[in-house]
C-alpha cells in the first residue's frame, strides 16, 4: 500500500489518527502507539483490499478494530493487577 518504511510511518500516522478520531471515547495512548496502530492497520488493510481507496478504508477500519482490541487488553490487564 505504501512505499518504503517512511511511507508506512507517515501513512500509519494518518491512519492511526483517523482511527482514533472515529472511535468514540478516550484513548490514552501516545503518538508512537498511534503510529504503530496505524501501520498495523495499513498492513492489514493492504492485505485485505490491495490498493486504492478501498485499501485506505480497509486500513482505517482495521485500525479501529485494533484500537478496540488494544483497549480491551489494556483494561483486562489493569483488572488483574488490582
């Protein structure tokens, strides 16, 4: 979907920010986690949809799903420690 490492970093940042804007609620994570989330979404979306506009839509959707999973894991970890 993107060209090279810098393409995935910049594209991942855009996709991660868009995913965080689309998902309701507070997301207490830093910008590095946002970029990593976006990169994972971009890889998944590129694998699912290939290239073009549908790849961007699939990447953002995958990043939103990954954000929900990240939040569930984070909450679950906090409950076990208490």
